[in-house]
C-alpha cells in the first residue's frame, strides 16, 4: 500500500514537474526518479533507502554516469 502511494507520487513528479524542465538536471542514468521507482518496485520499502542514497549522491560535484539499481539488495549499496 505504501509502495503504491510512493510509486504514484514519483510518476506524478515525472509527468508534471520533471517533464516541464527545459534541460536535464540529473547527472546519473537512469535518472534519480526512475532509479527510485525501479528500486521501490524491486525491493519495496527497502528500495526507498537506495533511492534516498542516490538522491544524496546527485549534486553538482558528482561525476554521475551509469548507475543501475542492483539486482540484489544489500546494505553495501548504501555507501
């Protein structure tokens, strides 16, 4: 139930706020919102931890690049 609500909020963000930006903001591929969406779909509420960790790494000084959601959840990915 909570996961569905979070997924709906992320999709709302993607279709309204993110779609109206004139340029790409996220430094990673997939974007932070797509990463969070996939992480929640794959791991449930534990995926929120991965998504928040990703959001904290997404800043102007980050290298960015390709950073997919892991296939298996471990706390090692939260560094």
